[in-house]
RNA sequence: GGGAGCUUAGCUCAGUUGGUUUAGAGCAUCUGCCUUACAAGCAGAGGGUCAUAGGUUCGACUCCUAUAGCUCCCACCA
C-alpha cells in the first residue's frame, strides 16, 4: 500500500463530517445515561465566523466530544441570535443600497425584507462551524426569533410585568442617534478622546459688565441651558446668590443655583446645567425643578428649540457655535482637554443622553439569589477571578432598560388603549379580554388596542437561552428540559459576563428555580501577536475559513488551543496552525511506518520490544491521569500539550524507534498487535482535540463495522495502579542513551558503526532489560560490566555510575573535555557547599521535617560521589 | 477616582499547601545530519540575579509590604 508522505486534510475532513451527520452521531435524546449539556452562545444570525468563535467553539467541541466518549449522553445545542440592533442596521444598510429608505416602509414591509435577508444570509456561521468539526446536534438548531422561542420571551415579559418587576417610565437613557434607539448601560463603551474645554461667560442679569464663566466640553448644548450651578461654599460666587444669568445667543434668563455636587477645583467652579442632555444635569434639574429644553432631534441634529443652527448635526454645531459665541463676546478661552466619551457598542456612534419613555426591568430582586449561587460556588467560574467582577456588578446592579426603538426583535406585549392606559398580555386577544374587564365603560373593540411600537433588548431573549432551547419556559415540566437542564458548562467570553452570564443565572433561578449551568469557562480574547484585539478595522484578523483550508481544521484547532490558557488572552499567530499541521503530519507518518511493516505472526517478541510495550503502557497511564487532572481544572492547553508530548516524544521518538523491526525485516505479531492497541488508544485520547485525523486513522488501524466511529468509542481512563519504578528506570536509561548520542555526535561516530559500552559497575547490578533497550537504540553491540576503567575511552556519569565509550581522543579533544569536566566539578562543589551549609545549620536540621533533611543528606552523598568520580576522570585525562 | 489581575528563557506559558527546583515546557535560535515513517523531519546544544527594593522564615519563584510597568473591569467631574 502506497500512502502519501504528507497528510492532506481536505478530503478526509469533509468525508468524516459527512459521515458523522449521516450516521446521526451528533444527535441526542433523553435516555438513562447521565446528560452532559452545552448550549452554544448563539452567534449573530448574520455574523461570519471570526477567531473568537473559533476559539470558543473549539473548546466547546473538545468538551462535548470528550464527555460523549466518557459515556455521557452529550448534547451540544446550536443556534443563532437575532441580534436586534446589529441585524436591523445591516438590513437598513442593505435597503439603502437598493435605494430604499427605511422610513418609507411600514413595519410589516420592513420585517418582510429583514426576514428575507435572514433566510438568505442567516446561518452562514453555522455552516462554517461544520468545517471546524463542531459536533452540534443540528436537529436542535434554534433561532431566538423562532415562534416558540418568541412565545417564551413574551411569556416571561408578561410574567415579570405581573410580578411588578417591569415598569414603564420617562428616564434619562443612552440614546444611539445612528440606530435611533435607546441602549442599556452595558452597551455603552467609554473611550478617552482628545477634546477641548471651552470657557464661556454668561452675563449676570441686570448688570452691565458682570459675568460668570463656566467650562464645558459641549458648547452646543448652551442653547438648552436652564441654570448655572456653583458650590454653596465657594467664596468666589457667594455674592451671586439669588441672581440670574443670561444664556448667550438665545438670551434666556436662567437661575443661578448652588449645590455641593459641583467640584470647585474643576474649570471655574461654575457649571452650566442642561437637564435634557446630561444625566447629572438631569438629576439636578429634578432637584431644583428646572426647565428641560430638549434641543436635539433623535438623529442628533439640532431642533427648533435650539433657535440657532437648527438642522445642523451636533458635532458640526459644536464647531459652528464657536464663532457665534466669539462674535457675541462670550468666549473666554479654549483649552485642550482629555475626557471620556460613551460610544454605542453596536454602531460606534457617540451616545447622547436623552430623556425618553422606556420600559425597565427591576434588577435588584433578581440579582440577589444570582449573586449567592456564584459566591457559594454552586456555579463555579473558571478562572475564579471573575467572581470578583461578577460580585461587584451584582451588588451595584441598576435597572435594565429593555425597550429598543427598533422593529427587528420581540415586540413588547403591551397594548395601549384610547384612555392612555395600557394592558400587558401574551396576545392581542388576551389583552383585549383584560382591557374590557378592566375598562368596561370604554366599550373597546380589538382595533382600539395598539401594540407598543418598541421591541425588547436582544439580551431579553438570550437570557432564557439555556431554558428556552428545551422549551422549558412554555412547558416547564417537559421531558427534555427536565433531562438536559442545567447545562454542564457554559463556554463564553468574559466581556459578556453582565450582558448574558449574569442574566441567564437570574433567569434560571427565576423560572426554573435552579442554576442554568454548573461551570462557566471564560475564554480569553484572541489578539494578534502585538497584543492588539482582532478587529475588522485593523485588518489583523485572519479569516478562519482560509486558515482551515490551508492547515486543516485539526491543525487550526490545535493552533488555537496551544495558546489558550484559561482566562488569559491569547496572542494568536498563524505559525501555531503550522505547528498543528506539523503534528498532523507527524501522526500521519507514524501511521505510515506502522502500516508499512510486514508481519510475522509466529515471530518471537524481542525483549526490548516487550519492555517498550510495558513501559509505554505505564507512561500512557500516567499521562491519562495528568490529562484528566488538567481537564478537571479546565486547563485545556495543558491537557493538549500532555497529549502532544506523549505522542511526539514518547510514542514516536522512543516507543516506535524501539519496537521498529530491523530494516526490511518483519515485525512479530505480538508486538504488532500491541502497537495497534496503543496507537488506537492515542487516537481516542486525541480525538476531542483533533477529530478528523483521529477518525481517519482509527478506521485505518483496524477493520471497523458499518456506522462505527471513534466518536462513540470509549475514552481510555487512567488506572490507579502506577508503575513508577519502571518509568524511573526507563527515564534513567533514556539519559544514558542521550549521553551516548551526544558522544556519537561530538566524536562523529556514525550511528551505523556499532560500538561497545563499558559500565563501571558489578554485573550483579546489571539491568539486562534496559541494556537491551540501550543496545537497540544506540547500536551498541556489547555492554560490559567492568571493575577497571578502560583505557582510551570517553566517559560520562549517570546516576553516579560511570560509562565508557571506547574512543581514542586527540590531545585537543582531551583539553576540551577537561574544560568541561572542570566546569562540572566546580558546579558540583558549589552545590555540595550549599547543601553542607544547610545541614550545618542547626535550626534547619531541627526545624525542617525529617523527610526534607533526609533529602538534603542524600543530595550531599550524591554530590560527594559525583565529585569523586569527576576527580578521577580529570586525573585520568591528565 | 475605585477594584481585580499580571510581571519567570527571544516569544507564549507551567511551577499545586514555602523544602527532591542554583527553576520546567512548547515554539523560536544555534550545531550536525536528506540515517528508506516524517526536512511539515532526526540527533544534540545554548539560553533565566523568577519586574525592583525591603521584610517574615532554618529555608522564598512561592507568604507580607512598598515601588515601577502592563492588562482588564467599574464609576455621572462638566
């Protein structure tokens, strides 16, 4: 059989994914096994796969595949999120390109376009996940705006409203003038920006030439000023009490007020108050019953109330008002200034504080139990440090603005009545019933009920995800939700800990009276090599699909996981995928080697091969325990590295080299079948990380039945019995072999030239088992146990035993060797001194545990022995 | 302004309750090899005053304090 020397992932990966789908291997339904549930953090329905998804979903796939192989009934529920703002923005942009203005459309018309768009582009990301190898149960794919999912959202809204936890009111909210909607506090991102601080003077009413000067970063809002505020104890302004000032340009008379809120140190100590456009000013406005003048339109342009610059955008107005103020003699000076400005997470537009009528969800009562379950470790966070972040937010949680002035999303189930009242119900019919009962005097018809125009924040559906994907809101006692809920683990990014994680916990406790998942694994942020976040603007994000085409999905998965310690950011570099691809190739070639052998069923097993098998199985057992430990702590990259080294070093470099039959000779049947067993186990252990190549080789190692898959094979588990002694003996042998190889390299003794090895040691202490290993790997024809040091030989020390390789050294070589030996001697002596010092210290000998002292004494004896041998070696060379 | 975390080899990171650690791994680097599984490879080698300064201790990469630098989160100083 001719097998290519380079592994080609393309066809193999496609073939097996197809196979898994056809054989329904990803699918799960409740049975008597223990469930292991993961629900995907639903990506935006119109999104495309980026590196963050790659990391996140690779991790989920590793966890779910491993659980499946360990006998759990594992399910990974996929789906997408309707992503209200983002999707609506995309649809608006798409319409604009077609020359259609959203405002010219009715709600129904717009939604028709939006759904068309969703059908066309939605779910691309789910297809991309298949390329990655994601073992999602696609039959369960959910979308947050599926009819059943939407019903659940409505139900929950009504429930909360009836419990008094949802209310409607006029509040200062974060307004996105681009998306034309309110957004929640969590959706505002603050950036530091270079701006200006403008000092503007306002004339004191009734004086000729008396002014008060304020400092502001937003001079355009002067047009909406309704007061000026100073600190009550500020000596500079005491004389102004009870007076009024004139707003520049608009010549409005406004009161001077005094409040401790003002920082006397900042600017001039006088603050202009614009209650309609600043949250602090708004609060002062309430306190002092000030007028509120809204000077902005919803899109951020100035309106009639501003009187000046009407129709001009707020930033343009900021520029244009300067000459006006200068001309009026009110501009005092302009300074450079750095301040923080809030931007909308979705549109990157500067947020405008705006007073508006919105729906809010009262969070305090939901937060308390959700805080407790995390603090008590009923839900465990990995890494744990996020508990702090979580606690801080939960303890200071504010009410959640849940209404959005958008069309794409779940419409608020409130129905307004002609009498300006409203009712909240799950359907228009139910609302009608409720309304007629409540207001029989109105003689309502269905047409009198007008549903609220707003939709809900996207997260108001996402927070139900772990429940609603199993229909647990509408049918709280159904078989599925009872079986799969709660999820075993949630894998997500820390930046949505408040948006999503916290709220899912609240929702789980509120509607199912239990936690939604037991563990939360927070991944890091994927950054580029310079540590910058990957972003479209920077263009530093590689396209995952191209990476997978180039290196194979297995290769990219490995590349991602090699650099992803839990919770730490990972600096991604394409070379890591190369490492992954190389690993594929290494495994592939190991397989080629094994498959290339001729088998002699009756051949006797050589002793070195028997040793190799015994040793490798012991090593594998150790590794399994280590891997298990890493998994329990969610240290996936450590687990992967353990497997990587097990395969590359222990299996390929040591084991296979040792069992390899002589050139063109057959291998004995016993060893061969043991090798296949081991190879198979390695594929099983690696499978969660590299699903494709492991499936391919698993099928090639043995005949498999129809429909069989490594996916459903049983993961090898560690045996509690450890063969420490064998592993140690082998490790010492490895060191001896490395020494011989070093000497061969240094002295240019080719591998094909057989050598003999002398050991200064009684033959009674010989380890013939390991001697066979040395002979095999180093081409040693004879190992002699001697009492006398041989002449003309190069020596080395291992475990305080001296070994000799016959070799006539030149004077120059001897000189070099001497230098090295002297360096070793100096090191050993220094080491001995430090150990002796320690042992001479009475406090140490008395204070330290007996065991520790014993170790030190052993160190001393070993060091002394080593020095003795080194001295002998040096004497001999001289 | 408040809080959390980080700082160990050129890079990315391990280092579990202080004591088999004058510190490990992977990658990268250097040297020698196209040795018929693999040059996407093999064999070998070099490389670190564990951020800095103190302290606790018989003993500190590990505990404490301060300092510096970095990262993240939170917060209404115009």
